[in-house]
C-alpha cells in the first residue's frame, strides 16, 4: 500500500539565534513532483529543507507532514574508521539482519528490519549501479574519494523508505557520470523529490522550481529553462517599471519645485500685505496664524507627495537584481613567457595506474579544463602544480605567479575580514581603493567588515578572486578546483562573467559543462582509463 505524500508549509518563519528574520510567512505544498529549490546564497534554502524534514522547528507557523521525509545534507560527514554501510545510513538494518540470520530472536531486531529483508543484496546492486565496483557494505570510507563518498551517501538516501527525498546540493562532488546516474535514479523513483541545487543538468529535468528570496517563496511550474525565461521577462518588466517610476519622479519633483516656489511667493506677498495693513494688532496676529497654518499644511502636502514619488522608485528598484560584478583587470606582463607551465614525466602521489604519470604544457592566456571521473587525480594534480604536494618524480615548472582556489577556499582565514584579507595580499593599496574594488565585486561596506566565515559561498569566492588578482604581484595563472560548488545560480553566472574578464591562464577542474562553455575553455585534459589525454581546439 502506497503511503500518500503531503508536506505543507503554513505561514512558516525562521529566526536566527541572534534574532534576525531569515524568512517569514512561507506557504507551500510539496507532493510527488520533482521540485527544485533555488535562491541566492544565504537566503535560507538549507534551513528550509531541514524544516521540511523535521530537523528544525519553525519560529512561527506550522509544517505538516503526511508521509516519511528523508534529508541528505550537502556536507557528507565522513568519520575515521567508518564503513560504507554507516555512511549510507543502513548499518542498523544490516546489523539487525546479520543477528537474525545468526539466530537472534529479540523483537527489536525484527522491528529494525521491517520489510527490508533484501537490503544487503539491494545495497550491493545499488553500489555497482552507482559505479562503485569493488565497494561493499564493509569497505572503509577512508579508501574512497570525496565524490565516491557522496555516491555512497546518495545510494543510502535512495534506499530509504521515504515518500519525500530532500537532497541538498547532491551533485557538488559528482563527476559527469555520477550526475547522469543520479538523474536517472531520481526520474525512475516515482516519488517526491526536493532538490536544493544549482546544477543546471539536474534542474533541466525538474517539474517545478521554487525560488526563495526576500519577498518569500515563489513557484514556477516548469524546469530551469522555463524559470530562467520567466525571470528574464520579469527583470525586463522590472527595468521598464523602474525607468517609468524614475521619469515620473523627475517630472513630479519638477512640478513640486514649481508649486513650492509659488507657495513661498504667496507667503511672502501675504506677509508684506499684512505688515502694511491698517488693522488692529490682534486681527493681524490671527490673520498671520491662519496664513502660516495654511502654508504649513501646503508644505506638508508637497513633502508627502515627494516622499510618495521616492517610495515608488525605491519599490521598483527592489525588483531589480544586483548589478553584475566588475573585475578591474590587473596589470599582467604581456611580454612574459609563452609557456607558463611545464610538467615533464610528472608522477603524482596517491594515484595508481596509467594516470600516475603525465606531461603537460600550458600557454600564456590558455584556458584548460581538467575533466575525468571522481578519484582520478585531478585535484591532486592541481596541488602538485601549486606546490602543496610533492611529486613522486619528474619536474613541474611554473613561470608566472599563480593562485589556487580550492573547493573549500582554505586560503581565506575564517576570522579575517575581506579588507584584512586583501590588504595582506597588497599592502600598498590604500584602504579606500581596497573597499572600492571589493564594492565593484558586490561586497559592500557592511560585508567587508564581517569575518570571512560569515560570508556566503559566492561572496567568499569573489573575495578569493580579488585576493588572487589584486595581489602584488597579481596571479597570472589561476588553478580552480570545482569553483562552482556551493554557489547559487546568480553567483555562478557572476563567476562566469568574472572569469571571462580575466586575461591570464586558467586550469579549471569542473564537471559542469555549461560552466566550461561559458568561460570559453581552449583545451581539455581528460583523465581516462588509458591515462591523461590532451585535446586542444
């Protein structure tokens, strides 16, 4: 018997521990459709997902659930000594099955198993289908890469007896094959799915998009392409409305200035006439009071009308998305070496087989994508080039200043502010100039004073780019490891725009084909079964 699914938000609000309202008055219903939850970093998507799953309690309103809900967080917790069964969240059932087969009779074991008598066989088949050949329930997770651990966690989530599956950024660490596998599983599931994701491959196949923003929760009935088209039309309409409101404000303020000038002239004439009038002082005083009262009311009316014009413009401005970030181009040496990077017979640590050794050369201004399956050594290669890991053998020579932006942006000290981080890289720039450059990237005066740990993923990535390119000397080679992870769609588009403005050389590890095309890669280094293969346009 199929359990019905209905998860409903009724005027739900959430306040942070310091009292800040993250969102309020959210009302929505979730059913068997594949639904995407999108929105800018920091608006509360993960908090909302946890409220839906019952892991948090709303500050106000109610969340009603009919059917079982399972939530998978975007950060997979991998513990030392952990087994695959534990990471997948099925160890309790498997252990109970093992005890029953060994003769255990306590009712608690039977209750633990429920109807999952074939879970061991199902898990093994699911691991193989996920591309995890040679992995079983007892495999130590220490032997797996980050992408493989995410696949294990997803396998476990897909095996949960839940009517609504909530996945928070599930494809962040998956290669292309992993993303295609996940998509096939979700499409075949036949039950409710809520994806908190910016992955355009997955978003193209959802049936509804919910966008969480300052104005609340908005529903768009369609996939990412439909949502993007509607949002583009909304932005065009908002821009036209803003232009109309600004025109009306300018015209209205001109009329108000003329009315105010006539009012002051009438008031001045009345004062002169009263001064020259041959009337008793008491009558003159009463007349002056009435005139001043009338003038005051007229001035108040003009001021209120001006405030209305300004408020209408501000309201229209609220519908406009933030301007695209601007990257001031650093002074790069145009006469530098033609080849900025050379790796000869380079042997990588922690990598076995044909992928252990490679030769690589990168030209000045070249943009190269590094692609391949999870665990193939892509991140290891970047770490060796950056000098963060020693090579086993061979040589690696970098001829220009470089900067690394890893998946966790470890180069940013959590307790430092944006201004402090940028000043460390370039102490010669005046603080006003530092702030101006950060403001052009969308980091305003309030954000640049916060500790870096309080910034969103997109804001931290912009800061890391600023630290690399506004350093002294500026980086002429950027090594980027999955730079789109943890970014919302607007931040991802902003990153694409920033990288298109950059004039140096790029080495980019990414599984996002749309991202690679947007930044205009010239060549690809692919990690395959036969080793590294280089292809240039």
